[in-house]
C-alpha cells in the first residue's frame, strides 16, 4: 500500500514490481545498472519509489528493442549482419537452400 510522506506518495519494491509486471530480481538488476539516478529509503533502509520512479520503471518494462532485426524496403525482416530471415538459425537456412 502506498505511503504518503511529507506530501509525496512512495511505493515499496513489491508494489512497483506488481504494477510494472516485473520480478524483484529484474527491478534490482535495473537499479544496479543505473535506471534511477536517485534512490529514496525509509528509516529501515528499504527502497522507496515515487510516482515518477514508477513511471520510469514501467516505461523500461514495456520498452521494445529491435536492434538485432533489420527490415528491408519490402518489409522482410533479417538478422543484422547475416542476411538470414529473422528467427532462423544457420542450419535452417542451409537446409532450406538445398
């Protein structure tokens, strides 16, 4: 349950994970990598998250990377640097070309 401290609403890690749809290890891995610049803690040393923090975490949870997939002008996806259709292995491509 969110807490209000000096007019600011804070969430605990469990609440943030539930709202973002991620696991605690994922949250802590992102924090270790520097997703949030500033951390808030309560008197016990537990992490607290503001609404702004929650929004950043939710944005990270829904971010989609497609760096490894290229789309040609015809709309065909290929694995970057291979020329193979996206999602195919080298073995599948070799046997398909026989």
